[in-house]
C-alpha cells in the first residue's frame, strides 16, 4: 500500500521486517509526499491495523499524546499502490498505457524474487534467465519483458515483494565500450567477490580451440594440468583468430554465465563447478582433421580429460559442427558421441561409464540478404547434432534493444522469445527416423537487420552476451553469440545440477534439464495455433521443449511435485535353456521387463478439486548403444540397442487391461488412433531418440484414477542380433514425473508427499529395484 505523508513531516521509519512490514520507494513532488509500505501477509496487515487503532483510540500517554504518535502523526492516509508510486525513473519516462512491450527492472526483496518471477510468468510476461538478474544487498533486480498494463496487473494481484520498478539497464554495449583499464577494474572486482571451486568439484570439459587460462575470471577454476591439447606441440592456449577467441569466451560462459549482470552488481557468486579444456582442433589444417575423422578425434579428446582426472564428474561441451554436412542421418561422428555417452569403451565386466555430452545444433552463416537467412526452419542442423544421446542445444533470444553505440536505426532480427536468427533447426529432418533436435534452447543473441533488409549485422554487443576475452588484460570482456554461447550455458547448467546432486546419473541430469524447460510466449503462441498433436510435434524441431530453468530443475514449487526414479531394466530376454548346456540360452528372444509405478496421487484431494486444471509432465531419459550401418537410416530400431517408452493408465483400465497392454503393444510402432488425446504430442510422435518428454493436461478428477505409469521396452539391435549375445544385458533410465495444479489454491505437494510416504511404508510404491525419490 502507499502511505501519504504530511509534506512537513520528517523521515518516517515504521519498517519492521520481523513483523512482515517493509518500506521503499519514497517519493516527493510539489503537492504530494509518499512512501510504499509492503505487507508480507495477513499477520502483517493485522499488526498494522492494531497499531493504527491504538493510535486512534487508546488512552493518551502521561505527556498527553496518543500512543505511537511519532509513527502515526506524519501519516495522512493509506491508498492502493499505483505504478507511479514504485517508479524509480523520471516520471515522464514511464511508458504509456497503450505502449508496446519493453524491458522493465523489477527491484525485489531478495527473499521474494522467486515469487515475483512466478507471478510475472503467470501474467504472461517474459522473465529473463537468472544470469541476467542483478544482486545488491537484500535486493534482486529481475528483468521482465512486458507492457505497462501487465506490470499494473502485477500490482493489482497484491502480492508482496516489489520494492521499486524501473527500466532494465543490463546493456552489454556499455561494458564493451569501456577502456581496457576500466574493464580490468570490473573484472578484478568480480574476481575478488567470487568463491572459487575446489579441485574435487565437477567440471565442464570444453572440446574447442583452447582457453586463455591467464584470464582473472578463468585461472582460479582451470588448473594448469587440466589445460590440454590432443597434440603436445599445439599447447593449450586459444588459437582462434582475433582478440575474442572462441574457447576462451566459451569457458567464461560455461563457468559464469552471461557476465553482464555480475559485473555490474554486488553479488558474491559461489562456483561449485570447474573447467577443463582439451584443444581438439588444430590451429593449422591437417589431413587428420577431415570431418570423417572427427569421431575418433572427439573420443580421443574425452579420453585425454578422463585419463588426467578419472574420478571427476563432468559435462562434455562441444560447439563444433561439420558445416558441410546436414545432420539428418547417423555418421561416424554422431555415432562416436553416442558411444561416448553410452560408455561402450567399458572394460568387460565393468559398468559402462555414462557421460553427458552437450552439443550445439550449428549456426546459420552470415548473409547480407535477410531473406536468405531469416527463416530458421529451412536451415537444417549440422552433423553431429543428430547424436541420439547428446543433449543438443539451439538458440533463443531475449535481446532486442539495439544501443546507439551500435546501429541504433537498425532493427532486431527476431522478437523477444523467438528462436535466435543464428540457430539451425531439424524442421526438415525426417520425423520417422531422426530424433527431435534441439531438445533445449538457451540465449544465443540476436542479429540486427537494416530497415530495407539488405544488410545484416552479427555480433552487435547490445544483442550479444558478455564473456571472457582471449586477449586477457586490455581485452578482458568481449561480446559472444550464436549457438556456441547457448551450448556453453547449457553445459554450465548441467554442471550446476551435477554439483548439487552428485548421485544423479548423466541421464538424470539431462532429464531434469529438459523437464524444467518452458516455451517462451511466442513459442506458446505457435503451439496454441498448431494443428493438433501433429502440428505441435513438428514445432519441437524448431525450438525443442523450450528454455530450461535451473531453479525448476533443482526443486519443485509448493504446488508442484517431482517424482524421480533412477532404475535398471532388462529390455529383452531369452527364457529358453539348452538341455545339454544349462548355461546356454536357446529359442526366441522376447521382451524382458516392464516397470510399473504407482503414482502417489491424493485421489480424494483430486476428486474434490473436480474440474480444476492439472498438468502431468513426464520425461524419460536413457542412453543407447549405436549401430550406425546404412539400414539404421531407414529404421530407428536398427540403430538403437533398445528403446523405452512410457504410458499412463487409461481412465477405465482394469489392472488386467493396464498390465496386459504392454504384452501386446511391445514393438517399434504404436498402432491405431490416438487413444489418449490429452497429451501434447502423443505416442505417435515418438520414433527415434533416447529422450522422450510429454505433458498431459486435463481436470483433477480425470487424473484421480490415472495413478499408474508404465515404462516398457521396444525393439533394438540387442534383440535383432543374437550373435552379439546382448539380449540379457540390463539398461538404465531416469524418469521424472511432475504434477502441477497452479490454480488449485492448496499445497498439493504436502498431500502428495503424505500419500507417497504411506505407499512406501506399505511397499506398494514401485518394484524393489525401481526406487522413487520425492524431491521437495
């Protein structure tokens, strides 16, 4: 609420954080003096009302004054807070009611920042990733892309947390335009504020052009022995031409994220992951560097890092693609990445060392004719982005403001929340034989286009991210862009999750990242306008499952529940035993196990919610062993060692029908029409790939009886090639299931957690070898 104060009154201090009262945004003009008072909850309101009533009606003090006179006498009235009351800029600069979207800076109390961001998302605003949030004592500045009416709607909701409102001022062009000495000063200040990671922390392993380890924002997190090259005479420095480099800005983003915010604020970042660098591209071309050899080169680079630090957990990051080959079919390079992830190099008797490989989808090259590059859907992703087990990254952009230091009269190539104009897609790949790529999009910057569309500018600082420069001092900060930047950010997120949950498998980290993703507003508009499941499924090849969020990946909100399982499964079996040799299996190879999960839905609560909308999101992640012969280009079942699928119990299924369905439906295709239309994509959209994600949307009462989920195998070469004797092998997978009821108005998580505990106590929650972990 806004307090009107007497113009002659002294400064008023009635802030009592312990009671839920905070004050901010004092304003004064010729006719009015105000202050905004934040009331955290009903208890805070009751406390304020009680004090006002004491002042008004309690007996006078011995001195003849009303109680609390020093607090209450300056107050002339209480009014609902208006946007202008919180506005910290020139009042004349406040956008008009009918103005277009602009970037606002929401100054939030630190402990309310996540709540403010959630409200902004619920009101259809685009919230910037946390890399772009700025931190000051007790305050976080959250940039949001919204209209004035949307910002006013946030105030009308009445949620606490907003201290002040202004324009977002995180302009990368300002940092790049500073002198070398000024940049060095900012870098040194940030380096002094950082809590640097220990040697035993997880790492992002960069396969790139090398890294300038001497940079003050890199050296404490990149040990000299972790700076390597495939050839000893290459050395480990960044050989990429110019002062920007490539491996060095990749390193800066993989470690810190976009530096625009941290350089300008007063935060004290805590780093819980490190860097490794393996230069796997030579400075001068060699015959061995032919793309046909990149698979072996990549495998050798990973082996070099693991030989140096065999116990360290790492996310492997590569932004290199073969710009001469589209990625619509398996190649030796993509298959090598699948082998790296699946751990086919394991010694006999050892469990395969699974690895998380983060790979860019490739960039659309420069062209001054915008019509040639403006449509990202006609530029196919490049080899090896098609690798099934890789987490393939495309680009989105939230950057649209061109600074006058650049070309102020030009226009951004993409709107906020659209696919970055640098990013390729898999829109023209075959739906039946290729995996959905990219799975995720991260910030990749924007291009600028002349008004006549006859000129295109790349790498404008104001449309780019800020990272560490190859030149070191004097060139400490550089603009960086395209899917290289996006891929570095993705690897950083993978390392952050790994650091937070060291017991999570690489398959699990990949699942959590995809599970946390949401579509931006422009993407949601495209999805809403798509024609049914087929149209929605096609859009995944443009922007994947959306833009992920670290906080959503790490913890569920109060109205969410995340169930996570890491489990082993035997996809196939050969039950016949030879009469002559009991150790030899004979006869037909059949399917092996299916896993059935009793989902701990609080059925009575869901039934009481009746028609309240709920969303059930399921993500299944596993790694396959590739078999990249020519036939695999025609049938995914020939490429993968095995496949997995999931299915939710139908509304009227009996136990016999639900458990029996998978005995008849095992196979490479799901026959018949769509039997469960509430899914975003449906089972027909799944053919290739080793990661599957879908969302069921319906009413609470519909979901109440659908409290079982099955994970079951489909065809793969482990079954088709008995001579390899892999049909008894076990595989593993990660499963993440989230139930959301954003409009329920209750703490659904508490009800679900209680149900889960009761089920676990009764030992009916899942098979013994399929643990369920309730994340809170």
